[in-house]
C-alpha cells in the first residue's frame, strides 16, 4: 500500500550552511523554510536559492504579523520567485499579539494580490487541530472558510498545513470534521521527527501547543520513553492507516518538524518508506556533480 508522503522544514541558516543538506532528501521534496521574523529578506532569499539549487522545492514561510510593509512583502515575493523559482509558499499568522507591521492577519496578506500576481500557484495556510491560545475554534473555522473562498476566486491551490502534535486520533477527527463546515481543502498534518522527549516539550512550550505537552507528559514520560526518545510512528502509523483507507479524504501528507535533526528525520522517512531510498541516492549523486 502507498506510504503517506512527507515534506520537511529547515531554518534559513540550516538551508544556507548545512553540509548535510545535499542529497539528504529526495529530489523535488517540498522543503519549507521557516520565518520567525528575525531574518532579513537577503537571508530568506539565499536560503530558498540554495534549497532550489540542491534540487528540492523551496516553500518559504511568510509570517503575516511579523511582516513589516506591503512594499517589503512584494519585494520578498518577487525576489524568491525571480531568484529561486519559488511557486509554493506557506502563509501563517506568525503569533504576536500586536502586529510588527502593516498586517494583522493571513487574509490581509493574501488579499494584497502579490502572490498570484507573481506566479505563486500553491499556498499552505495554518491549521490547529488542538486549538490555539490566540483564537477560538469557531474563529479558526471561519478563517479557513475565507481562505477557501479566496482560493476559489484566485485559482491558487490552497492546502492546510497544521501545527505539530502527538494525538493521532484528535488529528484525524479534526481533519475529517472540516467537511461538516464546508471546508474541503487538502490537509498536511504536522508531526515531529525522532527527537528527545525533553526537546519536544521545549518546542511545544515555545509553539504554544499546550495540549501537546499534556499528551506527551501523560503518554511518554516513562523511563523507556525518556531513554529512547519520541518514536514518530506512534502518531504516523494511525494517520497512515487512515490515509490508505481514505485516499480521497482530506489527509494527503505529513509535514515533518525535524526537532531531533535533519539527518535523523530523513533516515526515519527513508526507513519507513515515505521517502524512497533510490530517489534520495539519485538526489545525492546529482548534488555531488
């Protein structure tokens, strides 16, 4: 049976400097480039250029409330498209109670027209299966409806990429429940790659996924789990079974947060069959030439 496909994300500095990156992923893999609002446009563009040169598909993040001005946004889009051939991005709220610049929401960023006007044909938007401290579940559903309407109007292919979590049942129920609200966007569920439990708890606290921390502590803080670390299969296996039984359903992919390192996550994805060993080897050969 088909294994569930996977994308992965890297920090801009990793994208530019990591010696492990050439040949680490299959050619054409979606590689998301994170934006936490601290890197200048030059760095984000440089990261996208290197990811593209290595044969992967760069997917830069645009964190709406961390963006400064409309002019700066337009310049960044034009440069990532022109210099790195970007056609796919992720547009998220970006946290922050008070916007850093001119944008208060993802919709305000989408409605500039800059993405579709510069050749962006695929856009990921955020999903929160475990809720968010920043808004209610009803507000989250309404926001997804608006993004779906925007996709229908512009012809851009929009998908939902979720925050990471550890409760497979909750993730599946949330994704399948979107239909009841009239939302039929494809869903890519965020999961952590192999990592130490302590590392995961730290990142969960930083990302505001409090429910994940409770779930982790309840289910993973045995002596064995602490020694062996987080095994992603505990969440991915049930999601994959659901994906295999419902190939036309909303869940189409997993998105990996490589908290335990890029190499560990890549090796795990190859071992489990989400990434083909042959395509990783071909990518490595291409990168060495």
